[in-house]
């Protein structure tokens, strides 16, 4: 490990995300094959973190992405602004029929023994067209950026999106920003763009620029080709296997100073045991375990990442930062949609051991 995390104290933006914006159609507990109406949530693994940090944690955040000039693009843009996130967009004109499009995610919530079902329409997705040179990094970073974040879903969209990530990370490093990356390994997406070997080659090249890595055991094994530990986890909440892989991660990517993940034991769609674990600046951190009554599980991991990043940006200890991430991720699962409805005070209270007693 080369030194510790160095977080600059100022910047026009506390946090900048790079990734695809999507809109999610949510029929609630009704399966899509029987749905008659849907709620619309604006989402994206990277955007969710920026939105949470702006809305709950009151930081100045931005999202670099593609935007399409048509009504769905207008809807997405409005939601980005409503969450307090500044958009830096490469704009595309819609041809009125075939696109390019803002991707659609279809996701019911499931209930009880019936798991949620997620599928996509990413056909002719505008974000997949992004290529180096499309984002004016010099202009964005001119006022200073403290933290830069991207993820593996965006990396899997096309041959050019990984190059945009590397370009953004290089600009972020030059500007003194911390760089984080959520592996978010999605086998279905990578199968379309070169398979497992190409995925690992691409993600390793990206992670060579990363300070803080978010990903579970499967992400590390499939996404980076990190060999699994000799000691298997006794349960989904056992951190043994995760910590057993850290040494191998840092040996392969010696500049990495933090690795973090959520731990979740799914008893039913609506009842999860929830914890989180991280290794930051050589320190092992473990959050408590709580029992969640889950309304909508989408976005919980992004909720954890944003709470932890807030803690680190705010100068909290690694342990406290992980607890804030754990608390916020837990709260996000109690709201509909992919982004937060929590307040900073609620997160801090829950992180201290708060309960569901009524607040008068």
C-alpha cells in the first residue's frame, strides 16, 4: 500500500460521478406480466451515489453522462436537478423513432417468497455512445473536485465507455481527487461485449487508477480474477472470505487504499439481515448487523457507498464512515425508488443505534 487516502479539503464539487442515467419502471409488487401501471424512478449506479450525497448529506455533487433531447430526457433531467445534482451532459438528438435512448430498467419489487425480477432495454443507449473527448474534463475540474466515482455497469456498455472512465480518472488524479469505482459486475452485460476474459482485462486496467474499490467477493473474483480465499464464509454475514481476499487485491493493485462491500443474508424478499465491511488505510472495519424490513431493495448498495464516502469526505474515522454507510443503505431499502429520502440526522441517529420508535 502506498500511503493513505488524501482527501482535499476544498473544491467547487465535493463529488463527481460518471455513468449512465436510466429510468426504472416499477409496478410495485405486481409482476410485469400482469402490471397495469408503473411508477417511474430515475436511477443509475453512479448517479444514485451523487444524488444521495446531495440530497441527504448536503454536498455539492455532479453527474457526467449522456442526455437525449426528448421527453424521457426531460424527465430524467428534471429528476437530476430535483435531487440537487449538477449535470454535465453530452447531448444527443432523438430521431423520433429509434433513438438514441435513455435506457429502461424494468423491476418489480417481489414480496415474501417471490423475488424481485429485473430486466432491461438498453437498445441504442445514448450513454453507450460516449467516447473520449465527449466530456470537457478540464472545464469540470477547473473549480476543484474532491472525489470522482464510476462503475462497472457503465464500463460494460460498449467498447468506448471504459476509455471514457480511464480518461475521467486520469483527469481526476491530475486534479487531486480521490478516485473510487464500484465493480458492479453484471455477467449479462459483459457477455455481449467480449465475455469474462475481456471484462477482467478491462476492469483491471480501470482499477489501476482507483483509490477506493467497492465490490463483494463475487465482484472481486469475476470482475478482477482475484482468487477466492482458502477459508470459506460460514454465512453471508461472515467477513472472513472478504478480508481473506484483500491482500490479493492490494498485491494486484498496490495503489488501492480502500475496499468495501455490504453483507446481506436474504431470508425473504422483505426480510434481510444487513451489515457492511471495509478495509481502509490498512484498518479493518465492521458494521453492526440489523434485521431489515425491506420495501424496495434496489439502491441499498449505492446507499452504503454514499454514506461511507460522506464520512470519509467529512473527516470521520474509517469505522464511523462504514457505520454511516451501513445506516444509510439500510434506510434506503425502506423507501420506494433507487435514491434516498433520508435526512442526515436520521442516518446519524440510526448509526448510533437508533430504533424504529416513533419520533414526536
